[in-house]
C-alpha cells in the first residue's frame, strides 16, 4: 500500500511522503526478490508468490510519478480513488488536513484550530480529556498527532467540515485550483486505464465506513463505483479499499454490500500475506502491508 509518492517541495516542508527515488529502489527490490503480479491473479484465484501494488487516494502523484515508472517496467497496479471531490470541487477533509499540516506544520495548525473552536463543538465524552491536555513536547510531530486526534475524535463530526472550511479559507489561497492540482483528473484516470492500470473505489467522501448508517455506506459505494464506471465503462476487475483501514473501519454489512455490488475483492490494512483461505472466504477484507515495512519504504522527512 502506497499513498503519496513525490519529490520534496519548499512549499510543503512538513509534508509526509515516500520519495520517488525510494519508490524506484523498492520496485527494484520487489522485482528482484519477489515478482510483481497483475491484480487479476486475485480474481482468477491463482495463488502465486509475489507482490501486488496498490496506491490509495487518487492523488496526482500517481499520474506524475508512479504511472511512468510502472509503464517503463511493464507492470500494473491498482489505484484506489475517492470520487466525492469531482462533483463539489472541494478537497476531502482528510487531504485538507495533510495539506495544512504539510505546509505549516503541526504546532501552527494546532493553534489555528484552538482559535476557531469553542467548547460546544466538542464531543461530550472527550471534554474532560480535552481540558486536561497539556503540551509539553516541542516537537511538530507531537502537535500533528494532537491535531489529528482533535479533528477525528474531539470535534463533533458535524463541526469538523466547518472548522476545516475556516482554516482553508484563511490559509489556502484558492482551494478549487489546489483541488485540481492535487487529484487525478478524469483524463488522467482514462490514460492510466488505457495503460493497463486498474482503477478501484475508495468511497466518495473517504469517511470511516463503520461510523455510517447502512444507507450512507451504500451511497458511498454506489456513488464511487458509478463515477468510475461513467468515466471508464466496465473494467475487468471491480475492486475496493476501505478508507483508513483496519478491522474497526468496516463491518460485515459493508462486506455484504460490496458483494452485492459485484466487487471482486476489497483490501483492508492488516500486515500479513494473503492466503488461500482469504481468497475463498474473505475476499472483501484481504490483508495488506504498508510499504514502510519493506526496504526503502520509509517516509521522507525534511
Ligand atoms: Zn485513503
């Protein structure tokens, strides 16, 4: 599993990503030590030894840096795109946070959030914990962890987008333009598909599926697959991966829905190999490793 793969940028000094040169070295390593397999082996249920490459979130990095490298090596991967922003031209909240933290660092963003929230926006269960928070560490990374906890747990879901709207308006000049630069365009997706890449669904809004009602979950699955089908027509493989990942992020109902939508297989995040039993009984929750557990997979720090 890969996310951002790019080169260092002065504009985003705190951004976390895998350096393109490390990505190339890691591909060399996989090709030497294992084989890089086509994603169709999981549909054909051929159990072979090898590696399947997946890239989450539909970011432009995948067109700019990953596609040329895979084409050069004549290999294929799965690109899981979230589709909500193609309609509303706003970045998804998860990526807004990466951009703000990447541009300004954790400490600055923490202070900005503190300045625009009040106690009524906090989730009751977390108010006491919030009041007793003390900030002793000077490290930006510790602030980053705190910012993520605030946005994901302390601030009620209904206020989160409003808080993000304020931060974006104050700190980012032109969100619509950035949105275009940040994500794959429909044309990029078409070109990637023509080059033999598989495009999978990563929901519409990139929310934690287990937090949504069944109706909302179905909408996420339906909207995203419909969008991809409308751009590419029917693909040979229909695949999905859960936002955030981990067993707490989806339920057996989510797996059933994916079956109903004729999804061939879905990826979770669980660091172990895929076994025969997974292919037969757990197609909608296949395990997957983060690239950082393999050589050259470490996140770049400026
Ligand atoms: Zn994601």
